[in-house]
C-alpha cells in the first residue's frame, strides 16, 4: 500500500472549492426557478415572431417583384451574355434575402423548461455566451441584473479556490498542456454523448468546448446543460489559470520594450520642457526689447518737447 501526499494548501483549497460548488449549485437552482417564472408568455413571443415573419415575407415579395421587373426590362435591351450576367446578380441577391429570412424564422429560442432556465442562470453567473433579453419579462430582466451581480462574484470565489488548488500541483507551462488536454477529453465526451443529426466534426466540438472554457461562448451550442455545467466547473478554472500564466509571461517579455518606451517618453517630455523654456525665454527677451524701445521712444519724445519749449 502506498499513499499520495498532497500539499496542505491543496487540501484547504479543495475543501473550500467543494463548499463553493455546493453553494453555486443551490444558487443555480434558485435562479432557474425564478427565471422560469419570470419569462415572457409564450403567446406574446410567438406573436412578435409572427409579426417579424410577416414583415420579412413582405420584404421578400417586394424583392421578387423587383427581380421579375428588372429581368423583363432587360430581356429586350440586352444581349444574351449581358442578360445572363444581370440575371445571376439579381438571383444571388434574392437568394441572400431568402437565406436571411430563413435564419430569422429558425432562430433558436429557449423552450421555457427548467433545463433552459438552468442554462440561462449558468450563463448569467459565468458570463458564457449570449442572453436574449426578449425571453424575459421586465421583472425578469431586473432580477437577472441583481442575480448576476451576486452570482458573478460568487463564481469568482470558487475560481480563486480552484486556481489555488490546481496551481499547487500544476505549475509553469504545464498549465497550458493541462488546459488543452482537458479540452480534448471534454470534446471526446461531447462527441460521444451529444450525437445529433448535424454530425458535427471533432474539430467543431473541440472549438466549441474551448469557446465555453474561455467564456467567449457560442451562439447556438449543441452541448447539453448538465454536461456543460460539469465540464465548465473545471474547464473555467484551468482556462483562468492558463490565462493568468500567459499574462505573467507576456508582462515579463514586454518589460524591456515597456522600459524603452518609458525612456523615449521621458526624453520627449524633456525636449518639450526645453522648448517651453526656450519659448518663455524668447518671450522674456522680446518683452525686454520692447520695453527698451518704449523707453527710448519716450526719451526722444521728451527731448523733442524740450527743444520745442526752448
């Protein structure tokens, strides 16, 4: 039998990390229930979506009529090659309009379930991905602001303890290797568990996982809510530790350049001060000369007055 010895700082940070994980779990459940009740009614959102679709349909009809009119007008006045070129340009433009309309009509919306509310709560406290304000009522938007105001610092407390735990066993360039290794393992898990009809490539899943871990987020994620929560609890900490390490290395590498820039900036300030002093000296000299001329002119005027008096 053998035992693995870990530093005391690792044990302390691990205990505190587990405490904050449990606290965050309770906070997420509370936020999910609250956000689920404060969503906008489905009928109201469907009516708004229908209005947008109607407006888009009218725009497509206008584009179609314009296309037909242009093609009809150009049929007689153009040669076959010119007509073919113009027709292709107009058809491409009409195709782009149809694609944008299709993207609008198929826009992903939250289904209002507890699972969707849980994902929204997790996004609010981790700043991962985008949140659609139209999904929440006015009260829900106010609640989301105060919820994230307390949730983000709470999650940062967890990240601080988790970073202390990981930094006690992973140091130097190994943090980068650890991050990308964990991204690889997470992408494999996502590729196995989240099979869908789109048949995303492994590179797509790898990049998707990295976007989550770096808090950049993804517009339409195919990762399940529970799986995303489990992976991000460790992935966010590894990415935070990696970014901190890279920041320190960049700061050291740029220190000499920063010092050179500071010296150049100081020299420019000295040159500016010398020029200002020179300008002040020239002004003083000009003032003295002007005063001298004024005194000389006054003396000449006095002499002329004395001569006239005599």
